[in-house]
């Protein structure tokens, strides 16, 4: 007997935060699939990375497609391949990557996918529980008992993620059927622009508000009031059993907020690589114009801090028979994608086992603040006092090349010192 297919009623909101002028978050919300990605990389590569992953997942909503663990893995693998190819074609995109958290309704049950530090929370019987575990350096310290959870939000390495969908690693998200979410629950998917700034008590109070939209607005406002320096994106959804709520539940069309392929600025070579992987993206590229910030209707935005430019996305709907297109950068519009044929997914292949780098503190030493508010190591924090710039990634993975470079520096210094010593003795 087939299990009951649950469905979501939802609200999705995004904001650039109090410092940044671009949005590297992208989120997809529909009656059967919720997904959120937080991109990283310089020269707007983070925006492209998150948008590519959202496009790959949006094809699971095409007629005849099913949300299964194999289908989600295939979508992530295709997105990773596109990021690799685009990075090789356009060197300004090197280092691009993204987190991902997603929850989908499939024939086998609720499918959960996760990589990085974007989170899934569950509300049940008035209690809020974090379902996902961050793939970060500080979380590993917490798991090993070397760091108290209360110290995570102020730790200098709090933004260093150990796994992501990117252009250089073999990482893929953890994907599986979860029993942690069922009909009657409320769920929250969020980027670290919320979780790094809002206290757990404030998060709980907001999630317990009436409708998903009320809760989402309260969460977004809380992050802005806390002075979030990162993009902040939230999806709040209630899980329904259509058989039980047949008279009351009305499915909602899908929406996308945040970064989109429609506004991606790609070189011809990078565009060609993207279209080789996702031919249907041709109907999406260059379809969403960028609106200057000073043309945004301030009356549509929720209350916010006065410091810095901020923009919020109001949830609107699109034609349910089309694959969704992301809104413009400020999130003020939701535009439907032209009709396109569904693309068949490739045969599933088991992903490679992810690997984690060695202890970062042992490899890079202690972090010391620099004059500009960043740290003195090659690892940067997206929550530094310095305003983020478009040509420098605020978060990236520690790589083997970092270790090799440091080793060469130490070896060169040792050789020079010994040469001088022997020469003078």
C-alpha cells in the first residue's frame, strides 16, 4: 500500500541583510518540495552556484518526475558537474560553491537532503528541534567536546564549512528518507544569516506564530533587528495530510526567491557549459531584469534596521504547470518560466564518500584579528567587521593547496636560515 503523500503550505522570504548589496541565497518552495541554498564565491559566483542547484532541483517538479533519494542525488551531481565546468570555463568563478538543505514529499516518504550549514528545524507540540547537523569546523569541535555549544556563535572559525556542493571537491549532500517530519509538524529551512544572529529563544517565539507567513516575517524581522551582515532566507511550511484535510487544504503553486539563473551574468563559455548540462536553462537565462535598489517600493518591505540597504521578497505565485523562475535580485517579483519539456534524469550512481580536512586550528594556527576586521589566515569569515566585497568570497573550504603553500613557505625559510648560518660560521 502506497503511503499517504503529504503536502506543504508555505511562505518563503529573503533579504540581502544590513550590509550586502547582492543576494547569494536561493530558495524554492512548493507543495511537495522545499529547498534552500547559500552560495559562496567571488565575482557573483555564489549567486550562480545557488541558482544552479535550485534549477537542478526544480526539475523534480516537472510532470512525471518523482522526488526520490536517487533523483535528488542525481540533481545534486548534475549541479556539481555544471559548477566544475563553469569554473574551468571562467576562472573568475573558481571557488564557487553552495550549501543545500531540502525536504521533499516522495512515494517512499519524506526525503531530506543536507550539506553545509543551512538548517532544517521542526516544530512539534510547541517544541522546536534542529533536525540537521552543520557540516562545519565548529560543529566538529562541539561533537568532540572541545567547544561548548554556547560559544559557536562567537567562534572565529564559525563560518568555515567542511562540505558543500562546489567546483573542486567530490562532496554530495546527505540524502535519505526521514521519519523526523510528519503531518501536523511545522518546519523551517534557513540560511546562516538567520541562525548565526537570532537567539534560539527568539527563533522559537517567531516559529510559534500563527501562519507560515506570519512566522517567516517575524524571523526575517528578527534577523534584521539583530544586524545580520549576511543574506537571510527563510522557508516556513506546515505539513499537511491531504486525505485528512481534503476540504480545508488547497495546494499552493511553487515560488523561488533570491538568486536565479534569470539574472545570472555569465560569460559565453560559462553559459555554454551550463546549457550542456541543463539544456532547459535556455528558457530561463536572462529573463529577469535587475531592478535598481532605489526603484523598490519601500511599502512592500517589512520593518527593518535603518543601517545599510536591505531588501525583502514577498511571496507571490506562478503557474503551477511551469518550472519556477527565481525573482529579481531584490526579490520583489516572481516571474513564471516559459513552458519547457521535462528533462529525463540520468541513471543514479552512488556518490563518493565525502572526506573532511584535518583540524583547521592545527593546520593554520590561531586566528588573530587584522586591522580591517578580517582574520590573518587565508580563511575568512562572512561575519567580519569589514563590509563584504563582490570579488572576495567570505566563506570557503580549506584545501590541500593551502597546506602545500604553507609547507613551502616554512621549508624556504628553513633553507635560507641554515644557509646563512653555515656561511657565517
